C-alpha cells in the first residue's frame, strides 16, 4: 500500500514508518517539523535501507494537503500529526483544538474526495478519563480533564460520523497507552524539547546527568506502592500494532486499545531502569501532579482477538532501548 503518514518524523510516527517500510509498504511523510527534525527522516532510510517521500508541510494547510493527495495514489492515511503536551493544552486551548481537529477534518475530507478508503487515527487512553481500570473499548468516554484529551474525543467523533455517512470509509481509532523506548538501533527515539514532562525521558535525562533527580509525583495513590500506575508499551510494539490495524482494516469504525494490559508503578519503572542499565536514578517523592489519575492500563484482549496483535517487548527492553537512544544523543 501507499501510506500517507502525517507526523511521520515524530516519535511514534518515525517508528511506524520503519515498520511500514520493512513490511513492504511505500511511505509518504507529511510533517511540519514543529516537534521533530528532518534528520529523523534520514535515519528511517538508514535503518530500513529504503526510500520514502517527505513533504515538510502543515497538515492544516488545505492547498498543500490537497497537493499531496492529487500527486500520489494513496491507499491509506495514518494520522499522527498533532500537539500532545497536556499542560500546554491548558495554556493554549485554541492552538490545540485547531491543530488537532482541523487536521483530522481536512485529511478525512481529502480521503473522501480522492477515494482513499483507509484511515488510522492516533487516539489516547486519556479518552477513558476516570473509568475503572482496566480500560475497555466498550466503556463510555468520560470528559477529559484537559483540552488535549478533548481533541482526541472530538477527532474520534468526527471520524465515527464520517464513516457512518460514508460506508466505504474504513476507520481505525487506536488508543495508545504509554509509549516509551526507542528503536533497537538507538538511531531514533523520543527527544522532547526542554525539560521532559513524561516519566521515561525524565528518567533517562537523570541517568545521563542532565537533570539532578527524578521527582516522583505522589506516593499516596491507591496502588500497590502508592505511586502512579501506567501501561508502558514499547514504541516498536506500538508501530507493529499500526501495521496490523492497516493490513486488516475493513469498512466501518474499529476501536482498539494498544497497550500491554499490565500496569507498572513509577517506583517499579525506576527499579527496572536501574536493573536494565546498571545505573542509579536518584529520586525524591514530591506532591501529586494536578490532573493525574492513580492507575491507567488497558484491557488488551480486543486487539489480540481481532488483529492477532500483542505487545512482545517487556519493561526491561523499554528501559534498555530508551537508555541506548539517550546515550546516542550525547555521543
Ligand atoms: P511527536 O510530537 O513526537 O510527533 C508528532 C509529529 O507531528 C511531530 O513530528 C510534529 O512535528 C508533527 N506535527 C504536529 N502538528 C503538525 C501539523 N499541523 N502539520 C504537520 N506536522 C505536524 O508526538 P508522538 O508522541 O509521536 O505522538 C504522535 C501522535 O500520537 C499524536 O497525535 C499524539 O497525540 C498521539 N499520542 C501520543 C502519546 C504519547 O505518549 N507519545 C500517547 C497517546 C497518543
Ligand atoms: N511521573 C513522575 N515524575 C515525572 C513524570 C511523571 O512521577 O517527572 C509520574 C506521573 O505522575 C504518572 C507516571 O509517572 O504517574 C506517568 O506519567 P507520564 O507523564 O509519563 O504519563 P501520563 O501521566 O500522561 O500517563
């Protein structure tokens, strides 16, 4: 298939491009590099030994997006492009609503106009809000605590309504849990700008001596050790989930959790990182972070049953590969 990958230079998009190319698909990337670098595109080519087409464009820009659809016979779209920082979304709600929903609408509109029948969307476990864990696809969505989460709920709704009105349009809504790790080559990974918000990149920067210590946000949650529990998933497993979803996508709307189904606490992740890499990660327990929930992990049964996909890599692999990538940044 010819696959248009928006946000393909980003963290999850770049790993998915690698997996798509290795599976024999042709890839067109559209990314404005607002949170990524063009070097990543070169590294995707280096890892796979294959070519891809790269457009540095904004996927909310109608003329440019039309030009891509008019120039290539596209079979499917995987839409990763978007803003993703929860705290920033509270400060800049309009930027988040605009970027994340206008891009979805424009791409869906182009799909209908140019006869592209397959659409895969990057959603998030954040749409489950404070439902009871494990989160299952059948659960009613609860209002998200921030504009970022709302952009995912709204985009899902836009795509569901579009598919309902256009029965030949096939949509897969993939709800990611906590993607971490990096490609096993250490060539591509997650490199947040400034001080990281997320746990794994914070840990790797502490381990590298770039930050003094990890602040653990609360140890009084109703979890086994009191620290927050999340379902960490290796980014390569997540990438493979996209290829499975694309290969098996049929008419209608299909929703899948992409997680491992296992919860890991902050303290367990710190210990796993220390064990995997033989490095101490100094930490301090501080107060809870506003907006955090105690536990978030997937019921991963549906993706296994319907797509035959399960995450293969464990916490130690995630910690090892995240550290390998961090080390590559300073060498
Ligand atoms: P990322 O920031 O690394 O990648 C997003 C890419 O999209 C970047 O390369 C950025 O330059 C590009 N982009 C953003 N707006 C654009 C626009 N208007 N036009 C063109 N390019 C644009 O983020 P990621 O972690 O790879 O996330 C990818 C998707 O997955 C996002 O939609 C995100 O909301 C979703 N998601 C991420 C996580 C996570 O923890 N990383 C969890 C759940 C869902
Ligand atoms: N966390 C932490 N210190 C940090 C960053 C995160 O203790 O510097 C905790 C956070 O409270 C949550 C878990 O690590 O329990 C995962 O947080 P992350 O931001 O990576 O993911 P999310 O909360 O979006 O699932």
